[in-house]
C-alpha cells in the first residue's frame, strides 16, 4: 500500500479518536495525502469535491430535511401519539408499546432517528414516568424506537447511500417498509414480555372503537404522507428527488392549512434550521466523496475485497461478517461516517458475491440504524439520556435487550432477501 494512503488512514483514525467531527477528520486525512503524495493535484481535489455533490438525487436532501422539520413541529407528533394510544395503549405495558408504535409512525414522516426520538420521547418519557415506569427503562424505549427513523421511508440515509453506491433510491426506499414494520412489531413484542414479567402498570381503559376513529381522523393527514410519497414514486407521477419537494408542500398544506399549528415565525425558524442541517450534511458528503476518490485512487477497495474474498467462502459467510463489522462500527462511529466511508467499499464486494444491491443496502442501513442505540456512542441513546437526565450507563443496560431484538431482525433480513426486495419488484 502507498505510504500516502497509510498516513491518510492513520490521520483519519487519530482525528476521530481524539474527538474531531467526522467532516474535519476526513478533511484532515485528505490534506495529509496531499502533503505526502506529490502526484496529487490540488485542482483535481477541488474538482472532485465539487462534482461529488453534482448529482440530481442529492437535491432530495434539503427538501426531506425541511419536510421532516415541518412535520415535527407542526402538531403531528401529538396526534400520532394519541392514535398509537388508541391502538395499543390498553395492552399490558401499553404505554411502552405506544412509544414504539408512535416512533414507527413518526419515522415514516421525519426520516430522522434523532428527530423521532426527540419529538416522541419528549412527549412519551414524562408520561411513562408518570404512570410508574422506571426512568431508565422509559428512556431506553424512546432511544430504541427512534432507530427506525432511517429505515422506514422517507430516509435521507437511503438517499445518500443510493447516491454514493449507484443503487436505485426508489427501490431502497421501498426496501425499508417491510423490515421497518417487522422490527417495530418485534420491539413491541419484547416490550410486552418485559411489561408482563415486571408487572408494569397498564391502562384502566380498554379498547374503544369510538376513540380509535376519533384519533384516526385527527392523525389521518400525517399517516397519509408516506403513502402519498411512495405511491407517487411508483405510480410514475414523480421521481424520488421530486417526491421530497412534494413532501415539503404536503407538510406546509397539512400543518399550515389543516392543523394550523405553525406561525410565520415558526416557519422561518424551521427553514433556517433546515438550511443549517443541509449545509452541514452537504459539507460532509462533499468531503466524503473526495475521500472515497482517494480510497479508489490508492486501490484500498481492492485490498479490502481481496481480504473479504480470502475470509468469506460464500455469500452467507460474507453477510455474517457484515453484520459483525457494522454492529461494532455502530458502537463507535456516527451513522453518516460509516455510510460514507464503508458504503462505497462494501457495496461492490456484495455485488461480487452475487448479493442484490438493494438487499445489501437495506441490511447495511438497518445495521447503521441499530448502531444509533448501542452504547457507548449511540446518537438516539444520547438524545434519550438528554431528555430523561438519566446516566448513559443505566439506560444502556435497559436498552441492550432491545438491541438484541434488532440484531436478530438484522440477521433475519440478511438471510431472507425477499423481505427487502419484494415491494420494489412487485411495484416495478
């Protein structure tokens, strides 16, 4: 391996270990390569950085961020919680099930795990504590529920992954539907078992069809959003990129015209916040694209491919290695970094093993989602701890059984490709 490549990778690891943001870590690694390798041109680096974001599908990112923020602050979270309560609130441990179901619904709107945990957790954590649930367990439920945010479409992580690996964004978005629902049900099953075992309090109210209809009527506009987006894509009305703009207009229509819980000041603040988020993400994407070019330039993907080929004797062994690798990475590396660094390296290897690129993309992103709740550096874990003021160590102990459930789901999705490819093939 070239000396410049070695120093580039060492710089990346060292800067990440000392706590530098991933954007600056990638930038520092690129600068190190420029300083050592005299064959690299600064003009080429600049050109590659700008061309990295010159992609039509990337236009979806700012629109999806804006749509998610509109929905998060426009009164949808409260209505979704009320609807989820009428569905499962009457079951043993119902309030914990409500949190997970509400997170599943909200994930289909926001496309962000952190936003899902913050929005639903802010409502449900105080309610769970009020009803007698342990504080650390209540926080753990919010953290694990939020992980579904980047699996159930619309998902900005799928958009970025599809762009950097040349995988169909539309099929990736559809791939997340069935696994997301299955994982949500599995988490609810464990929450139910936990509630029965620990004799957690249950609601005195039984199921009421009248209350269900009332809450459904209130939440129906929120529930329709993913149907409108995905239906429009596969009906050929608009592309995945155009669907993001449709989501923005739909969000404004619902939150300003129907619910009327957004003011002009709120709208301006949402636009400003979405602009900042977009700028941060695009800066990261541009830097990562350049880093990806250098990885290819130094033939690092070839070395990694040869190593995997030597270890993995079959697609089944390869997928198990991927599950182990990404589970470990998720514990220590942020989702965006793992996606942008490992995605372009591992996706071609999966294709060489004969694995469907959409199936591999779903497993890849699902494992990244699971990593957001894994200690010690899970993002949704930290958000939940911030809401609850509970120590990370205590919440981590409570969240581990949920993580095991998600890990079992990941293995299921890894070895049953039809769960991720069925909808895309059915609707194509």
